[in-house]
C-alpha cells in the first residue's frame, strides 16, 4: 500500500469509528487522537473544545455537534451570504454544512464531501433531523472533488486538509471548483518555525490532526502556486506543550526538555484566500 493509501486508510478507520461512537450516543473521542482517558465526553481537548457557541448551534442535531472533530469554526469566520453555494471538504457528521446551509438560506446550497461511509450515514441522518432542504452530501475524496468547474462560491473545511497526503492537489481542486472571485476559507492546523523531526513526530502522536500540518509559510506558498491571491493565515488557537504533558510523559518523553522546542509552534489557524 502506498503512503497516500496508508494515510487515507488510517483517516477512514479513525473517522469511521468516531461516527459509530456518536451513533451510540457518545462524544466522538477527543477529535484528534489525544489520550483522554475512558470518558471522552468529559475530557478537555485543547484542539476541539469550545469551537461553537450555544446560540450558533441552536436547531442543529446534537449528533452533528458530538461528531465534530474540527480545530476551528470556519462558518463563523467566513463571510457567507444568502444565495451562495458552499462546499465543505471533509464534512464528517455535517455540523459545518448544516450551519452553512442556515447562513446561505433557501436560495443557497451547502455541499458536504466525505470519503467515510459511516460519517456520510451520520450526516444524512443529521440532515433529516435538521429539516434543512438546501443540503447535499457527496461521497468522494477532497483530492478529486465530484463537482464541476466554477460551481461554488465558498470552500470551507475544518481540520481536514492537513490530513491529506497530497495537499497540492487538494488546493488545486478547491481552486478549480470555485467561481472567479470565490473564497477559500478553512480552519486547519499549521506549524510555525523549525521543529526537530523527532519532536514533531512525538507531538503528532499526541494529536492526530497535527500530523501533516504545514508550516505557515509553506501553506501560503502552496495556495499561491495553486492560483490563489490575497492569502492570509490568522492563528485562532495556539497549542502549548503543557496541553500534551500527560500524553508525552506516558510515552517516556521529558516535557521540560521538549517544551522550549514545541511550545506555541503548533496552532489552529483560519486560512483565507481568493480565486481571481
């Protein structure tokens, strides 16, 4: 199996299990692979916690919220307007799709794209419960978006692009499906500054969604190479070494030694760009 296939298989397995957990009435783990003990629903996860306020998710099925494995809230940061068409890459249980559908209204459309059957089944059930009719979930991969050229106004995503083994292709595909003037507005995990590879691997073990995180300068460069302009990366949540203390200590790593080399170098960011 190639590296790309390995990555996809691992992502599908993790998110498939997360969907099944939610279907059984529990919170989906800790989102990004942190070791949270036996009761994930009660655990604090510095990556995924407190991303949505209660007023925003009012009317959204609880299962969509429980299945949220994101690192940000792109629907709160993107400027969605009535009548727009929105595409969520890696839509999971559908929370950001449903929130987008409410924002764009009945004259707009919200698509969710996911490759995991269990998540798609959960998303369809959440769509049914929500009563929203301007929602459509698609099965497929974010490297091969099953939509025509220039068919959407806004591409969003929530802590998914960093999981792809071919980010250049994802960004080219996002550029392709956007209409001229369209907005790329995603939440993702990025790194900043030089991080020794051994230490990077240790931190990635702590938080699966950090695996594959691009350096902020590299992210900027890849977006521009895909054709985007007006690229901006805005940190929304900085991860501290202390957040991973328990996990790192359990795996025999000296947090005090590691902290100066990793503290504040991984973060959630709102990544914004425009198709000319």
